[in-house]
């Protein structure tokens, strides 16, 4: 898929059993503070035009008790999503509880990572009034193992000077840190922010109705380009017009049913963790979960988060050994937990309404709606949004029946949401003799 929107991965450090730096009084923890900063960025993620965000976590938890595996899982989320930038958020500590100030790290003293680090550091210094400890270089794991420009931001000392620890833990200060990071990113991307709201694109004045253009962006109906333009005068082909009309007819006709469908069929969807990989799965029998081979990640046992928020173990009983984008990218998991199974559709209708259910970027229970835009061979394609983490989840029809399993998303200039989903007929062949 060619992405018109810049994708940024936000990584709140530590979590779960790892509190990170802790204040001298024991009241304030780095883990809680950086998670609050990330959540504020999530709330304000629409402030930056032509920018989208993914998050390594938005809940208090960790990916592995092994520190390196935990760090690699964070890198994997950014790398698998094809993120354009990576920002890891932390707060500092000092064994003598005297440390003060803010600093931002990049891998090298030159390059895009350094430019991003400077933009964020400048905003932090400008807005917080904290001591400027400057730009630093370090060989941190998340900086060297991510494939895009990456920075690590130390938002003050929660484990340092007691007065600073209290200040950098205030809710209003945490929101300020989030604002600084957002504004630093905007500065790096040459996006002008006006009072934290959507600013004008470079060519917004070319739109006949600029206010409606910004409203369409806020609603997620259209995105800008990485160069900060909307290109409103770009031509629309007749075929694109037909597809828009068809999608409106099919989706709007089913819109009133979507909440009921989510209530009924989302409990069949699970989140799967396997050796640093996070993906989705769906119950297709009371004790059997279908997912991708690349989500199982070669493991014999995986961890499963169910709709009831129970975390259970599952045994991989069959693995086709395929890879993302392969018609054999399927795996079957057996678990003692009993979940409500999805029925398997008897047929797929080109142009029919569908929902994509899954856990994109590991985020809990996402749903998007669309139609089947292409169907043939081992795959179908839909215009419902499908992102990394949806892998192994479910594409269902209006009856709630499984019609496809997301496996891969094509990323290339000029393509938008070009995803591949394994058709239900391949699923039936795969599970035959087991379920």
C-alpha cells in the first residue's frame, strides 16, 4: 500500500512488572507517567494533518519478562507497521535522587533521527522550563533495532530531584510533555499547528470549501500527502467514482446493524502474543482458534487475550508454515478456554458488505467496515481498514460469517489499503480433519 499519511510509532517505555524510574518518596513511577503522555498523544492524534499514529501499548503491561524480548517486540511493532518515525518516551532516574532536566537521544549526531530529536528537545526546553541537558547519542536497543529514524525522549527526572519528580508527574505537566512531542514532530515535518488544532495544508486554499476539507480529514475520509499537500485538483477516474458510490450504498445500508454485529461477533476475536509478535485470531470452534502462521511465529505455544480479558495459553496444533501474503499463512490453536465460534461462509459475493475485526498494533478490539473489492484465487480484498495486528483476525459478511483472514498489506507508492485476505475456502481445506 502506498501511504499518503506519515505513520509514527509512539512507544511508552517500561510497563507491567517494570516500573522504570521511581521517585524517592515511592509515589511516582516512570511507567505510569510515560503511559499517560502516550494516552494524551492518542487523544490528540488528529491534531497533525497527514499524520497517523500507532502505539506499542496503551495499557499497563509488557511484552515479555525478558528485557531484550520486550524491547524487540516494541521494535517489531514499528517495523512491521512500516512506521516512518519512532518516538520512545521515558523519564530519567538518578541513584542519588539529585538529577534534573530533559534530554533527547538519537543513534547518531547527524541524520533524520538527530533532526527529529532536536525538534522535540527544542519544544520541551521552550515550554517546560526544565534544565536543558541537551541532545545525546546512545546505542539504545530501540534506536538501533528500528528501521526508521528513531529518538528516545527523557521527559525530566521522576527518579531524581524530589521537587522535579513531583512536577513531572502532575497531570497537567504530562499533558504538556505530550504537547511538546506533538509540536516537535510537527516542526520536524514542517507542519504548522495553530493552538493545537489542525492547521492549513499548503494547498488548502485551492479547495472550494476548505472547512469541509478539514472536516473530511478529521472524520478519516481523506488524508493528505507526506509533503503537507491535499492535491484537491487531482482527477478522480470514473471507476473510482463508481467504487465510492457502491461503497456508500452498501456500507450506509448496513450502518445501523454494525453496533449489533460488533456486540454479537467481536467476542469471537482474540489477541495473540507469540515470541514478540502480536496479532489476532478468531474462534472457529469452541476450543479452536484460527490465525496466521506468521502470527504463531514458529512457536508451539502462544498466549491469548480473550474477549473476557482472560489471558490463557494455547497450543499450536497445526501450522501450514506459510508466510505473510501466502495462501498457506494459516495456523490452528487449541485452548482449554471455550469461545463463541464464527460460522464459515458458504460463498463470497464480490461487492458485499463486510467488517474487519481484529487488534491492529495490539490495540483492543478494532472494527472497520467496507465491501469486498476483489475476489479470486486464494485471496479477497476489502476496503475496510486492515493494518498490522489485524493479521489472523476475521473478515466477516453481514451474517457474521467468516469470509477471509487478513494476512498481508501491500505497501508501495500509489496504493491505499491494498490488503490480502485468505479466502474461507482455503480455511476449510486447512482445518479439515482437525475441526
